[in-house]
C-alpha cells in the first residue's frame, strides 16, 4: 500500500511538473506570437507613413518641376504679349486679368509644394520650419499663433523624427482650426542635452478624449501613429469648452532606443 501511494504521488507530481512546463511553453508561444504581431503592426505603420511621405515628395517635385516651370513659361510669354497689347485697351485689360490669375496660381502651386515638402525643414531644421508655418498662418488668417523656441544645447535630430514632429504640428493646427475653432495657439519647442519637448496648446472648444468624433479621432490616430513610430512619449489633455493641449517628449537616442529603420 505504501509503495502504491508513493507511486500515485510520484505520478501526480510528474503530472503537475508536466502541466506547469506545458503552461510555460504555451505562454511563451503566445508571447512570441503577440510580439510578432506587434512587430508586424509596427512595420505596417512605418511603411504606410514612409509611403505617404514618398508620395508627398513625388507630388511636390512634380508641382515644382513640371507645373511650376510651365506656369513660369506662360508668365514670361504674357510679358511679351503685354508689350503688344498696349495699343488695345480691351486686350491690355484681358492680359492684366490673366497676369493676376497666373500669379495667384504660381503662389498657390508654391504653397502646396512647400506644404508637401517644406524646404525649410530640410535645409534649416524643425524650429525654423515650425516658425515659417506659424508665420504663414499669421499672414493668411485671424488666428493668433505664438511660437517659442528654447534651446540650451544644439543636438542633431534624425530627419525622420523632425519630419514626423512637423507633420504632427501641421495636423494639430488643422484640427484646432477646423474642429476646435480656436483663435489662439501656443507652441513651445524646448531642447536640452537629453531630450526634445514639444508643447502645443489652443483655446478651442476642446473635446472628451474618450468620445472623439470620427474626424478628430482619425487625426489623433495619425498623430499617435507618428509618435509611436519615432518612439516619443506624449500626454494629452482636453475637455469640452476648455481647449486642448498635447505634450510630446522625445529622448535623444543615447537615452532611449534609437530608430532602427
């Protein structure tokens, strides 16, 4: 009987050990599959944003090289036509009207091209690009847009990080105007030897983050996707009637995992 009990206990113990090992293997496999799913989602996200930026770059180049150059040719030919139109008041007025349309079209083409691929961002960096963006809104709307840049140490930032932060600012300003109906926007860019902080605040209508409408929700999803892509931390604060604010912190690669792509 004692031997039988010992055998039963041994079998029970063996079963428990086997069960625990099986559970650990199943859990490890589930974690591996989950990690693969996350990596797949991150790759899809990265490729999607990369494709968007490549398409924007292509369209901007086409606008500048193809459309812009042809508009300039038309503009030059109009100058030649204007010299011969002085004898006819009607023709001269028509040429002047065409000049106005062509000039507006050239300005619009240049603006769209710059929005798609800001040359200031590529040549001078994030701070100058944000300032230029704010100035353009100041000139074309009643929006009061304040930008402050505080930099205690100059450290290079990856172009992909700068581009995504700039796109986020573009999306935020667009949301503040279209959905928040804001009249005041404050943007602060702070840089030290460890991190880059970007703070955004408006006095718009605000919203409940848990009950975002479809349009605003899509905009915020795009912003969060870009933040995830560059491995930046963020905190959002908004309430109906109390405006909106977003704080972004990007630790420099020495202090956090760098982009591997």
